C-alpha cells in the first residue's frame, strides 16, 4: 500500500469529451412508444403525435396485444421529429460536458487534498525525526558529561 495516495489530476482532453458525448449519443433513444387500451384512443394520440412531427417507425410494426380481460393494448413505436432529436442531443452534449468538467474539478480537489495530506505527513515525519535526533544528541551529551563528572573513561 502506498504511504501517500497522491496523483496528478487529469486535464481537459477534447478527445475524451468527444468519446463521452458519442457514447451518450449512442445510448440516446430517438423513438417513443405510443400505447393505448383502445383503437379510438390510439388513433387520437397518433394524430396528435403526427401533428407534432412524430412518424410511425415501420421497422417496428404496430402491435395489437390481447389481454385476459378481453381488451387489447395497442403499441406503436414513433420516431421523434428531427428538431426534437437535435434539441435533445444538444441537451445531452451540454449535460455530458458539464459532468466531465465537474469530474475534472472534483479530481483536482482530490489531488490537492491528497498532496496536502502528503506534505503534512512529510513535515510531521521530518519534525519527529529531528526531535528523535535532538533527544539522542542530548542523551549523548548528558552521558559524556556524566562520565566526565564521575571521571570514568569510556572503554572501547
């Protein structure tokens, strides 16, 4: 285990940010699921969505799922309008950038705290060593003085 967990914090890296943004954009879902318990509600909701720019995603055909109660649930996947997709992707980019910047700032603070603790630890160790050395020197001087007073020769 390291005595001090000091490290050099990461600096802003545009490639890293771009990678994070691309990853977030990959996870973005440009569709919504339209669901209704009856055909009238489904058609009404579909008309509202289509007037807002949504389009049926024909790669996922609408489904009519029967239930045990005798009713059916209708599902259709709709593609979001391009303007909404663009707006949501811009918001994701902004959020990822803020998170990355926040991460870098937090890492800087952790690095400063770790270095502060290291410097304090080193200063305390240096002081302790100086105190020990001073105590040893004082003891050696006192021993030499005691031997002089008692007129005792030090033997090899």
